C-alpha cells in the first residue's frame, strides 16, 4: 500500500485547538457534527458528507476544487438515487469518485455504504501520482537491495525484510545498513534504510525480539535504545565522510521517530515547517500557524558531514517530514524524485480529531474498523456479511482526512505537491531490472564523493 492507514501522528503543536483564530471569514449557524448524524437515505448521506468536508477539511483556501459547485452538481444525483427503483454499484461508486476528484489531501480516504439492492459500497482515494513511476515500491525495494548487496565497493551489509510479529502484534519495518567505500582510501559512506517510521515502537520490544532485528539500527546509530547517534555507531565514525538516509518506499508512521532517528543528524534544533488546524465551523476558520520543530537530542555527537535523503514518489507522510528536515540542514541534500505529497497530520479516530479540532476524520469509525478487519475477505463479504447486518436501513460513511495542515518553513504548501528534490533523478526500471544498476543511489554516492 502507498501508506499505512492507521498510524497515529501527533504533532507537538496539539495546543492549537485552544488558540483564538486569526481569521473569521465565514460562519455556519446550522452546524451538525457529522459524527453524530444517522443517515437513512442516499441524500442524507450526501448532505452529511458534503457538510462534514465543508466544515472540517483543513485545505480550503489552498485547494482549487469548487466545493459549492460540487454540491450543486451532485445533490440532484443523490436525490435521484432515493427515487430510483434500482441503483447500480457502478453508479454509486462513480458519484463519490467524481465528488472527491482532484481534492488536495493525499491522505484522504473515504468509504460509504448504502443498504438495499444487495448493498452498495464505494471507496475513494483521490490522491494522484503524476509520475510514470507507479510500480509497487516493495518490488523496487527488493531489486534495489539486491543491487546494493552485489556492489563491488560494498564494505559491510546488515539487513532484514519487513515482517509481522504475531506474538506481539507489531509490524516490524524492514531495516538495512551498509558501508560503501568513499572517494579516497579509508573513507566510507554510511547507508541506512528503513521502510516505516515505527522504530521507536519497535525498540520497546528490544528485550523480547531477536537481536538481528535491531542490528542495523545499532550499527548505524551505535545503540538499540533509540536515543539517536551515540558512540560506536558508524554514523559517528571518523572514517564515514557522508550519510545516506534512504526513504524510498517509506510509507511514514509515528513522529516519535523524528527526534532520535532524524533530528540526531542535525547540528541544532530545526524548524521544519508550520502547522494549523480549523478553530471554528466556518470553511476558512483557521488557527494561527505554529512552528513545527524537531529537536536535536541532547547527546548529539554527529560531526558536520553531508547528509542525503534519498526519496521517491513512494516516500509518504512522516518520510516527507524527515525529507523536509534534511533538506533544511546546511549540509543536507535531497536526491531522487518528488515525494508523494501526503503530509497533513492524522488522528484517525473521528472522536479524537473532528470533535476536538473542528477538522479531520469524520463519520462512523466503527465502519472503518470493520473495513480493516474484513477487507481481506473481499468487498462482497464485507458488504453482505458485515455491513448488511450491522447497518440495516442505515447509510454510514467514514472519511479519513488530515487533522492538521502543514507547510514548509517558507510557507509553501506540501500537501498534494510533495517535497521537491534538490537533484532530480527519476526511477529507471530498465536499468534496475536489466542491469542491476540503481541510478538514484549512484547519484547520491556521487554527490557525497564530489560535492556536486
């Protein structure tokens, strides 16, 4: 999947919801919390969805979609569904696909259900990948790691693929460490790759999981305690003249990882960007922008050396935050492709987002939990055996959308745009598959060796 749907992302600026708004451009006198609505018709479901987005979507003012025009266009469509003797699955799906088409939020994910006629199920995820590079990142990663391990200038490699530990119920991210020869004799370049920002969570199990799980982290950072760069790690070794943090295919995760694993690459505390939330019911009622800062750990040891973030279109969410941080370092450089552009912070349970912040996820969260639990059985099973029994006569929905809007430190919108590389190198499938050559990694190595 292009990102993990249920990672709880908590920014340090959670106090924003109690702040006074700096702009009040509209008012809504007939506010109805979409989480409290019980929809019993196609039309009432549409009304709840449209109004919930109208009041709780954090990108109005940046988004170019005319949401009022969407109302005028699609209200008659859903009204007609209520008067039709039969509504096809295709028509129901197309109506919601078109309603959400082109919205900026690349985290946005919605599910909708209508009973009758054997039940209807629609799902939307309007984020668009504009690169030709659309292959699933897992297949690419396998080839890229194979090319890494076959390098003639490889000094050391430690790594393992992502697994799920059923005993403890955690997903263990694939983590890979390598040392590659530098330009001059005795010089090395340290490489670290991980597939998800869940290393801090993983370290809670360091005494019960096999030691090999932590070996790449320990090799790079010098510890398995999660305190960032410490003695005896290669990142701090004098022979290492540059560092590559490979975030290609990284689907994001918890911001708890940012301080120890990314902040320790900095020389000081870093302002990565600014965040804001809705602070009222009006479409443009926003809180002031607040700094989003990543702190350099107190045990900071890293000497100043070039740090490259290697990214692609499959670098998402927290991986994009990490990219923004590295891009802002005096010695930082971003190489590869534009990132995905899904950086708005998430609080996936409606109760903890929309109800507190006037924004974010909305609707029936239980419906979403059913989706996650049973979608492996197939949509037909979900609709016929779960939703049909739980939502008889009801038209529930759930929309997973960002609770916070975030811009970079120059106030540029990142959502739907992504973080642009300093040196663009597009993925080349033919060279990777046919020649075993990872041209994006080669360019990162060249930059560290030459400064160009």
